[in-house]
């Protein structure tokens, strides 16, 4: 290893395939934390050490250690959970975590507030129902997403098969997970190629994210991801193969224009039998070409910007031994979920519920966790978490549909009427996220109340408009692909972005910087008025913002930062 690699590279290399001193750190009862290097390694096992930021001032005053606890993220390709698995997570949430379940923007469940002494019990409980959290975080391939929409069932089944196959193929092989958390025996020996044939000792330069999409729905937000597969369907609805996309990503830092969100590009078309080989080749090219010196420049999107798509494609084809065909036409229409009941092919039905910002809890008047527990007890289908932080109760037989509907209604889980709220997402942010600059999950519902009132005044109450908020520029709720994107700048202050495409194919652009609650409403109200008065038939809000000159259209890559401040070039 050369001298100038980043600190994380050294930690990985010295970690003995992700072991570090995690086992010892777990036994140390003097602190609720673990040492710094292990904090990086524990991510590869699906956990983050966090502290409750609401409690920081009080604990500092009392000279107490921060209120440390772990967040655990479960790995579940395609977001599919059997009822027994749901019940196990629900039990863990109430017994070892903070009493809530958090559905994420990548079809997983996060459990917050697990203190160190409860971590192993949590890991055992999820292992008992055949779940794990390996590689849910860290510099590896994360949870693979796919379109959970069951109404196109044959294509969906193929998408889920591919998502699972990719996930299995790219899961780290290190036995460290089993040894540390499940008291597995250490098996002595194992050269690099044997332990991690795909990743090697230092894994990937940075996190890596893969999705599988079935048009016309782009609910997985394929253009936000490092690698994607778009199902190309034949006349009978069978999957002919996949368009392959590469180089999407959201994260950036305020004031650092060399960092930027980027939409993925279509690299070509492959048959299903070649998809795994292509996925592996994309991962290994990024493993070898990605920047290991500067973590802010280490995602695949920068590799592709720097080397060019043609060079990247050629190297992928060389390694996979496959020549990609030219991409085939496809059309996406939206990134949102299809709420309510939909009929499956076999008489069973599926109910898509609205979970505000993915947070499930038992609140006064809305006992959501309890309702879903009851549903899991009577239901023999499955649960599917959507990429929009929502939940599908899937494959419900005819004789259970009334009961499921009633339980969901009682718990306030049916989709709201407001077009803005139905299309909203917020990242977790405070109090658990250590990187949050502003509130998100706890604030967006109130902002939507205020914005929805203004929309109603302009006769736009039930128009579908995509709004997403994050507490910092990392982009966890994919705000740069929202028609209205709000990104935390500091306490109570946000940057407002406009002009993304409703189908998720075009990024938005900065419209106004550093505004508070009143400033957001004041900035949007005249645009709503103009939209109500001047939109063309079927014109989406994001497209209108560009046509009416509020922002310039964003091309890609570095263009994201060009022409800021509502000064479009014509
Ligand atoms: Fe994220 C870091 C939460 C999806 C980009 N993300 C974090 C951490 C772990 C904070 C940290 O590093 O200390 C957050 C934990 C908060 C908490 O208290 O729970 C966090 N990210 C989330 C979740 C839970 C947001 C949500 O509200 O659902 C999502 C979990 C997904 C999952 O189940 O795997 C989540 N994060 C995303 C997405 C969206 C996506 O992947 O589709 C993105 C943008 C796409 C991308 O990766 O480019 C995203 N998260 C980031 C980044 C910026 C990465 C970058 O390239 O710059 C960070 C910070 C980092 O990696 O340095 C980050
Ligand atoms: Fe935390 Fe920022 Fe991600 Fe929100 S976007 S969860 S504040 S890292």
C-alpha cells in the first residue's frame, strides 16, 4: 500500500478482514462507545456508533459521556420480509432499540438506540429469522434495491431474482461477522483470494449501491446509483435483458464545487445470463480505478467523470469477457409509489401504505407498530419496503383483505390526500445522525402542512409534486432528484433546489440559498401561483420551473453548480 492513501484504507488493511478490535471493544464496560478505528469497521457489519444529539448539552453540563448507542441497518435485497421476520424486528425495536422502526430510502429497516450491551442479543435475534446486517453499510456493495411493485409480477419476479443474485454474489465473505456477533469459531488460515475473492483486503474505495428497475416505474431512483439494471420487456411481458447504468450518486459538500450529485448514464444492454458478470466487472474496475486517497472523490461517479464512460465500458467488457449491445429504448414515468390496493395476478392483493418519512412507532391515536404486528400475525403473504420509505403488505388473500385494511386505517397508514405529502421523503437527521446540520424527519411534516395550505389556495392541493428534504448535503433522501429539494445548511436553514424531472432523470438546481421556514414558503408561493396560472396541459412542476425561467435545467456532473441563484441561461 502506498503512503498517501486515506486513513480508512489503512484501517481496512490492518483490520484482518474487518475484525479490528471489535470483539474486545464490545466487552469493555467502561464506555458505551468503541475505539475510533473500530467505528469505521463496525459499519461493514451494518452498524454505526451514534449518540443522541438532543442530550449532548445536558450530559456535557453534567460531565457525562455522550449518550452512545448503535444504529443497526438490516440487509434485505428488494426490501422483502416474511411476517416472522417482521415480528422479530418489531420485537427487537421494542426490546433493545428505541421503540421505533425506521424504513429507509434503500428498502431496509434501521433500528436506533441499541446500547452496546444489547448489540449481540440484537444480532442473535435477527440471525434467528435468517436476517443479517453484513455490508448494510461500509465500503462495499450495500443492500440491492429493486422495484417492489407487485402488479407487474413476472417482470418483478425477475427483478427480485437478479437483485438477490447480485446481493449474494457481492456479499463480503469474511467470517468476521459470525465470529464477532454470533460467537462463531475462528477458522484459521485463508489467503486474500480465498477470504475476499472480489474485494480483497481493502474492499472498495467507498460505498457502492446497486438497483434493479422495472419501467415504467423508477421508484428505485436508478439514476442516483452507482450501478443499475433496467428491465427491457418483450411483448409477452418477459424480461429480454437489461440496460446497464453506471455513475450515479447524490453526495456533495456545501462550498466544495468539486463535489456534486450526478445522474447515472446508460452504458449498454446485456442478457440476463451476463448480468452478474457485468456487475462484478463494474465493481472490480471501481475497486482498482477508484480514488483511495480522497474519500470525497472516491465514488464511481468521479471515476467515470475523470476517465470517461467509453474507457470505463471498455474495461468492464474486457474483464467480463462480454461485449455490451447498444442500449434499448425505455420509458420511466415517475419515482413515487402506487398507494392503496392493487390486484395481483393470482387473486391476491397488495396494499401500499404511507409511512411518513419511514418512521413507524406507536403514537397516541396511531399505534402503527401494534397494527403492523397484528397484520403480521394474521397475514401469510409478505411485507415489502419501498424505496420511498413506505410499506407494502403484499400477497394478501381475499379473506384477509378487510381485516388488513381496517387495521391499517385505524393506525393512520393509508395514504394522505395531499399530493405533496404523498410524494415526500425526509432523511433521518437529528437527533441520531452525527452529520446533520439541520432537522429533516422531525421538521418536514410541519413544513408540508404550511406548503400544502398555500398549494390549496392556488387550487393545486392534490397535484403530485415531489418534495424531499435532507439535514445536510449528503443526499440520503435523494433531494437533488426532487422537484422541490431542501438541503440543510445550518440550524433551521435550508438551500432550496428546483427543476428536477418527475421521472427521476434530471437533477434540480439551486434556486435560493440559506432560507428559513418563512423564507421557503415565501420563495415557493409565487412559483405555485405562476404554475397554477401558466402551466401547459400535463406539465410537471419541475419542468415548469425550467420553462418559466425560475432555474436553468441541470445537465450532468459539474453542471449541477452552474448558473445558480435563479439566473437561467437561455
Ligand atoms: Fe445516507 C451517511 C442515513 C440513504 C448518502 N446516511 C449516512 C449516515 C450513516 C450518517 C453517518 O455516516 O454518520 C446516516 C445515518 C442517519 C441515522 O441516524 O440513521 C444515513 N442514508 C441514511 C438513510 C437511513 C436515510 C433515510 O432517511 O432513509 C438511508 C439508508 C439507506 C439504506 O438502507 O441503505 C440513506 N445515503 C442514502 C442515500 C440514498 C440512496 O442510496 O438511494 C444516499 C445518496 C446516494 C449516494 O450514496 O450517493 C446517501 N449517506 C450518504 C452519504 C454521502 C455519500 C457520498 O457519496 O458523498 C453519507 C456520508 C458519507 O458516506 O460520508 C451518508
Ligand atoms: Fe444525516 Fe445528512 Fe444523511 Fe440526513 S442526509 S441522514 S443529515 S447524513
